[in-house]
């Protein structure tokens, strides 16, 4: 069994959250000034920014993921699964389990191939299981279950990536 939990820095996410909160506070203050044109418009803009801030907090600051490759007994056969565990606060939940046999390719996302990988998953189901805006070690998994092809985006260190490639 191999397990990997990325070390999250989250500096960008904290900066974005703080900026959204400050701009929202400024917009609300401006809407309350006497003679401010269209105060409802300023308040609506502040509401939109606060909603975006909550989305960033929930998606990137509260969540973390653990990736585990472990064996399981499959009748007479021994198979290996990639399991993605989502941690929100103290609660843990398995959000994805994929057999390594079903993973067709594992590709590391770089600045050079980012656009090509995005075009590859265009119009196909894609699940994103990473909790950083600009994760440095993103990996795109192409999974085929029967006739169904979908993509899973995860953060993978070198050991996990080579395990997924060499399954």
C-alpha cells in the first residue's frame, strides 16, 4: 500500500480570499455613502464577490485529499485500486475508487502540454481531486470502464505517478 497526501501551501488561495473580502467591504461601504449612485448595484457586486470568496474557501482552503494505492481481493484475482479520500475538517470520505487496470494513461501536466491535455478532455466527464489553484504536480488519468472514458485530475508525487504509469 502506498499513500500520498500533498503538503498544501495555500498562499495564493489565502491572498485571493483576503482580497475578495476587502473589495467586498469597500463596495458595501461605497454603497452606504450618501449620494452614491445605484447603491443596490454596489451591494449586488459585493454579494457576488462574497459568494466567490465562499466558493474559494470551500473548494481550496477547507478541503484536502489523500491518494492511496492498495490491493483488494477480487474473487480469485488480486487487484490494485487508486482511492481518493477527501478530507473536509475532521470528516473523511472516499470520493473516488478506480482500479489500476482501468487507467489507460497517466500524464503529468506541464506548462507545455497543458492546452493539449485540456483539449483531450474537452466534452468528456472530468473529476478534479486537488485542492490548490496552481498545483505543481498535477496528473491527468485517462480511465476506461467498459465503453465509458473519463478523466481524473489528481496531485501525484513521483512515486505515485510512476506507480500509476507502470501499473
